[in-house]
């Protein structure tokens, strides 16, 4: 699992937005609890920001070099689907 979250060299930042208590963010919270330590260990220089606020729908943003940014909604996704979405963004989303 160590290479699973190896970020692309053009990735500058990853941001997760979610609600700290609502059911629609439960899978995102579960994913972050499991995957954040691995992502940070494999990419210590890349900021991974977690933004939680009441009523916020779960979403992930990836910012690449030259100010390019992509986002994906995580609402209604399972833990596995969130993993696939995030992996796609951090490995080849800036291409």
C-alpha cells in the first residue's frame, strides 16, 4: 500500500472539505482516518489540508502547478469509491 498514494510531481496541494458530524460525510471521514497517515508519510512535502465545517458537502480539491485546480464531489460515495477518486486526482489529474 506504500506506493498507492504517491502523488504526481506537479501536485502542489490537496484539500478535503467535509462536515464533522453529518451522515453524508461519514465515508469521507472514514477514508481520511484510514488513508491520511499513509498519504502524509509518502508525500511529506505536499500540504494535505482537512477542512471541516457544519453542513459542508464532502469534496476534494487538487491544486497543480501553474494554478490549475480540479475538484471532485465525494457525496454519496463509498470508502472505496473515494479512494479511487482521490487516487485519480493525485496521480494523473493535472495531466
